[in-house]
C-alpha cells in the first residue's frame, strides 16, 4: 500500500560502467509497456495522482499512485488484470475505501470518463538485495516516454524499500551515490509524461507550501513535519538545478528552503540531541555557494535587460570567479 523509493539519474559518462557493474549481480530483465490515463482537463495530474495500466512481460496490472504525508512515500494500489484492458474504469476502486476517497477528492465521482494521455516503453533490469535483513529492490530503467509523436528518454535507477527499515535503504544507497555520482531526481515518470504531453520544457519553480500542525503534535512530530515541508520546498528546485534547467527563481527558492531548514534545525536542536551537527555545516556551505550564483543570475535576467531596454550600452557581467562552484554539480 505504501511505496518508499529513491530515484536517481546517472551521469552520461558513468552509464556504461554502471551497467557493466550492475550486470554482475545477475539481474532479471523485464519489458514494461505502460499507458497513463486522466480526464480531458487532467484533473488527476492536478492532484498529483497517477493512474496507469502496465504490461509487465505478459501480465497486465492497473496501478493507482497518490501522494502521502512523506516526501518519498506514496500510496500505491496495484491490481492484476485478467486480460488486456479495452479502457480504464474507475469503478474498480468502488470497494476500496482509501482509493475511493483519493479519487473522489480529485474527481468527485467514479463515473468520470478517462482517456489515454501518454505511454512509456521501458526495459528494466531488476535485482533484490538482502541488506541487514531489509529487502531493497534496485531497478535500472532504460526506455522512453511517448506522446503525440514526441519522445523523451528514460535512463534512471530506482532503489525501493520492499521490507525493512528506512535507515537501511539510506545506508545502502550512499556507496552507490558516491561511486557513480548519482543525483536525486524527484520527478516521477508520470510527471515527465505530462510535461511532454503539454510541451512544457521548463521545470516549474517550487514555492513554500503551508505547514500544517495539529494541537496534539509533540515536539518530535512537529520537527518531522517541518523538515518534510522544507524538503518538499527544496527538492524540486534542486532537481531543476541538477538538470541545468533552472533560472534565478529556482536558485532563490532553493536558498529560501535551505534557510528555513537551517532555522528549524537550530530551533529544535536543544530538544533533539541526535540531530547530526554536520547538517548545519553542510547546509550553510550549499546556501553560500548558491548565493553568488543567484546574484549573478538575477542581474543577468532582470536588471541588465531593463537597462538595455532603457537605452543603456550593452553591459556584460565580469567572468565568474574561478573558485565559484558549479551549482548543478553541487546537487
């Protein structure tokens, strides 16, 4: 019911080595063809709900995914289909309380007609590792998203916690990140599919969302909710920067999210002695490196065009300092 996974992009220069090393595990290979459905005005997508029918080798499945309270955990309901489906019918969820609630919040009724939005065609190499008693699934996906004659490449690796502890998943992933320079990508295949469908080439800037607390929340839960809220603010902007598909607003909002997170950690440190002290140093370093980039981008995107429009001679910013960080590499 709950899916916990971390998805990473693999740098182009590392892919061949990654594939060679991964094949040594003896992964199984699967062919996945998926169709994603939504209403004509994309109401499911607006509520961050994904509904797909996928052929996995020779078996069809229908899967409903929706957000949960945690950044990397999603509600997931998968059902096996007896035969190749002719359409996608929401009435299949009428007897499932949580799924019915999710869909009715988005659509108000299960009678809403759906249509095909886009498709994916993926070759997946799959391996399950037993790590300290936790079962972790590693999936290397290569393929493409298709919509109205357009395509978008897929090349990513996912680590999913099938059973066990979240700490084990984090510890297991760390050496992979360091060895293969993996970077976190919070976009789902469905989000990328909708972007292709709607001809959206620029990634949206993520702003702060409302932090909702309850009177019954203790200090521990308040801190959890605060960190989740800050990371939900930070990660989409970090993804845009890592993709080198960003502007000064992405950088500004990433800095705002980091500043909020640093403040939260400072406030709660006296109540949580187990908060790693190095987090503050790491966040401060990232924040400072983003600062100079944000200032240059703001000048280039805002002030200089206004000066030129007012008749000023063409101005150019001085070259960036040699020690200035490449913020895409930073993320």
